[in-house]
C-alpha cells in the first residue's frame, strides 16, 4: 500500500515538472515532456484535460470544431451517475428516473450519447503513438484529426488504436470519442462514457514491443529455483535489435535476466534461483521488464508486475497454489464503485479489495465482464484471486439491445483483448467464457463454446477455462474421440462453475469423480452449507457469493419488505426478481454501497472464522404484517438494541457463533441459553421482550469462552462526526479521499437508525466528487453537498484538485452539533 502511494505521488510530482527537467531525470522510454508535448514513453497518463458534451451534433469529430463551450472533465468519467439534465418531474434532483429505458436493470439511470475531445502535442523525437482505452461503455467511435480510427462494441474490454498515420508531428492533434449507451443493453448498472483510464504510448522508432505482446508463465518451481517462460512479440523488427528481459525484486535488484536477438517472436527462459512466491497470504511481486535495444541504446521498454506462482487443479486436492491447497472464499462483484458509478479509480478499487480482504475474502469473480486494470492490479498487490469473465451473452440476448447483436462478428477480438491484457497477472486463476448463457446447450451454443474455449487455450495455455452454469446443464453428449459423455454445457469446460446448484454438486461428483468444480454463484443464506461442503469435499474448491458488495441496478433483488400477513398462517408469496422504483440498488451484497458490513456479512464472518460471535436484532415487524425476503436477501437486521416504541414486544434476536453453547442476558438478567450442534448451522434465535438497556451474548466452545457481544440502547442524535479514512492523501487528480459521516448521540455512540439531512462544506484543494448513503432506494443527487444519512451514516468522496495543501470539511445537520475534520494532500 505504501509503495503504491509513493509511486502515485512521485508520478504526480513529475507531472508538475518541466519537460526538460523530467527528461533529465528519467530514461528516454519513460520520459514525458510536459512543456512541449508527449515524448517517447509508455503508459502515459492521458486522463486529464478532456472536453465533454452530452448529446450529439454535426461534425463533432472535426479537428477544427470549437469546443470551448463544452464542459471540462478529467477521466475516469461516468455521466449516468450525474444529475439528470432534464429531470422528471422537474423538481427531482439526481440521476434516477422511474421512466428511464433501462428500468430496474440499470437502477433507473439514463444512458444516451456523449462526446469527448482532447488536444495534445508530441515532441519532435516521437515517431509513433498509440492510444489505449481500458474501457468505454458502450459503443465507441474514435477519431484523430477528423479521421475515423475505429469502433468498439464490447463496453468492458480494453482496446487501442495506432495514431501514427494521422498524426500532426508539429502541431495540435485532436482526439474525438463518441460514446453511445442506447436502448436496453445491460442487466445491471453499466455507466456511460470513458469510465476507465486512457493512456498514451509514444515511440521514438518504428520497432516496438507489441501491445500486450509479452507472455510470461512460471513453468516450474523446485528447490533449485523457478523457471519462467517468456514469449515476446516485436512489431516492425529490424536487424541489429536485441531483446533484454529482466525480473527485478521489489527493491529493484535484478534477480534474473535473459538476452536474445530480437525478431518477430522471441522465446526466452528466466531462471530464478531463490524465488519469492506469490500467494494470497503473501502476494510478493516482481517487476518484469522487457527492453528493446539497438547497440545498447534503449528503443522501447515495457514494465509490468509479475508474480511467481503455479496454480493447479485436481479432484483429489482441489486447487493448489505453489503446492498448497487453497479454498476459495469468494464473491461475485459488479464493476461499479457505488456512489462513483462506473468510474474506476485506483483508490476506489484499492478500498474495495481491502474491505473484502478484512472480511476473509480471497477471490473475486468479475461479473459479468472483464474488470478494470486498476482493480486487477489491486488484486495483484493484495493477494486477491480473480476469475476474469468475458461475456454475459453469446448469440441469444438477455435484453433486447445487448451484446448478442455483436457477438458473431466481434467475440474473437474482444476475447483476445480480455485474455492478452491480463494473462501476466498472478491473480487470474481462470478465464470464464460466459455466464448463464441461454443457448449454451444448443448445437450452435456447443460450437460457440468449443470456439471460445479453444481460443482461450491458444492465447493462454496455462489456465483453465470455466463458465457459470445454472439450471439444467444439458443432456449428456460425446465430442470427438471422447467415449465418456458429459453434459452439453460443461463438455468444453476445464473447471465448471455451478450457479445455485448446491443440490447437484455431490450427485455430479458421483457421476464424474474426476471433475473439479466450484459454486460460481450462491445465496447468502447458504453460506454454511457451501463452507461445510468445501471443507469435506476437496473437488469443490469453494464459492462465490452473490454478491460481495452491493451495486447499482438489478434493483431490489436482495430486498426484505413488509407485507400483510397471509390468511391461515400461509407463507407470504415469493418476492418478484426486482423491485419497482424507487429501488435502485440490488441490496444483496455482504458489504453495502458505502463499504459497511450488512447483516449477512456478520454471519459470514462467523462461518469463515473471522469472528467467533455476532449478535443482531430483526427490525420489529408491525402487527398484521410479515417480512418477505428474496432468495438473494437477508432479514432486515441491525446490530442495535434501540427500538423506541417496541417496549415489551418480543423481538427476534439472532446469535451467530461457531461455539457450542450460548447465553443471552438483558440488563444482567438471564434471558436464555442454547446448545448448538452442526444442524444449527452456527445460528440461534431468541424471542426477547424489548426493554431499553444492554443486551449481551456470550459464547463458549468446549467449555471455553470464545466471545462476548453487547448492544446498548443509545440516546437521540446529538452530533455529527467526520472520519477521514486516511489523514494524508495524494494531491494529484487521481487521488481520492473517503470520509464517513456518523450520527452520534451525546455520549459519542453511533445512532444506528438515524436519518438526518447533512450538508457539507469543503474548503481547500479538493472537489466533492460524491456524497450519499447506502440507502437502496433513490434519495436524490449523489454529487451535491447534501445527503440523507441511512442507518446513521453517509459517505463523502473527495477528489484532489492537483495541488498540495490542507482540506477542511465541515458537516452540518438540523438539530445536531456540526462535525469537522482536516486532511493533508501531499
């Protein structure tokens, strides 16, 4: 974490220097001449200084267009999370509208069309240039100086264009990007615009290392050391070039090196005598540096993180990393960053990974498209395993305007971008070719599955192919020389994923004893069942709960709502898949939209051994009503013993523990005891008449106390507190600061159900980027300085303006004492 911030701070400091000073400090291939333009160097920040206009117009791609009236934006940028330009009704402020075309799928947010433009210059020593987009949603068209470079349709896969043929070598160049997010094209919140970072690669000579042209895989790890195979593709090779590949430790020491004559494709072997291995518990990284030289002078250089590790799969041991068995404690994760929408910031992705690691997670399934580079690199730094998923649909659509219309023509290009851009990541353990594909078991679907799996194995022969299979897996079929039939949807998968197929896992193992599998989606309520099965069955490598964190869209699939009690004690009807407006958040995550734990997360803490004991209380259900909970949901519980108006009513108190004995006390008096067995699945429930005071649970295991939890009745809201998650942050435009606003009583205790309108004032070199709560129902703007707290909290996110200094933030609310805090931007 420290090294990452140091790197970012150094990079931001360099951007403030003159071009001459910077060129003197750095090797030629890393230099960026700020004063006169972009000089030779890779991965140069191209996010700042864009112009943006929402809508469309004639000849907006033209180099000579006057865009001075357009809005200034810095990337990453997502216009769907911004306040609607023409809200309906007129007095509503925010990004949500019940009439939006995407409906509940996209959280009632608006897509449409938007344009971006940016001017830039190159230095005289620049011979070639390439622009790399990490993700643009959805359909994008890119022009340089009025010349169309190409179009992309995937929305999540990275892509690049060679700028060289249309560059002005001495004057201004204009990049124009049209982005269209039209129709019903997504089943969840996708965002709109250039929502991931853009970089520029500039070269001083025609010869270069190809984009994503380095493939490095650990072939063997023994007591004698590690052997790493490296294959490098060179574009425009010419006589006299040499390729030097080195592996540097975290301290910069060269640990392994190979030298070869550079041709179109160069194969090298790195031998590392005493490797430091990458694993989830110890994610040690090297830097893999590839240099193209001519007579000892640098022509091109590519540096990327690399972890030395071998991941293997077998039915008798499950998944092993460097020979050690590892169980997956995973979660599915959509790409949005909560209040930020789809915008992918380094600090936002880092924060998500750290919060999940703290809850025991060691794996993420990127659902249902490739994740951002910033997120993948955070996984690498912190030891988070990753399944990269390429597609949510093939030829048969799930929504009327989705990627299915492009699949036949574009799948190969988009799959290659997904695999090649991430194949050197130590975090990536499998490639998923699809999620719940409707036509997966049809004749055409079988052909697509074969083509996809075969192409993945060609691009990366070291990792297994997977897909998430739900419902019926297809009739048994045989293919080629195989004499043993397998289900049609799984026959081309190396490690199949089971979506909500808990009851099929053990019977399938009996039929296919050599199969290695995992639960690719699970319900939160089944946490114990999957944990227990994984502990006893090595072939079942673990689970990915739906979902690790809450997300926008698929509104209300995790809802818990109150309904009139059915007559004759019948069960309430099952909730619909999604809820109507004003629901905008899925509400099924272990972690909520602002990063706090939800009730199911506390239960998972116990199941996964993060905590020995947790205590929660169901929100009182009005007389004559019942609580209806969706399959992806959880009962409306709080870690609270503050329920004014519920005096003497019996409340449902839930205790979660891996202990075998529980004692519950209220104001010191014994309420009840309970012995737990395996059949209780680490849960116990008590009916406790509510009386203000202290509720305490105590748990024992084999006669030894393993935990105590107390819930106290708190007083009315009295003051606000602002907590900066870090007191010091970077000053560059990519640096974010997260500040939690808490509503406290007079003694400083969180009021767990307080809803107060809070206004923020920010003074200093930072902008308020987002301000809101975890409320799953639409409550207004996420970018104004006012927000309504939900369950006693709201979150503010600041973006540094680009200069150092102190930032002062004050929070004010009616009837409560204001709160202030300060942070330093360095």
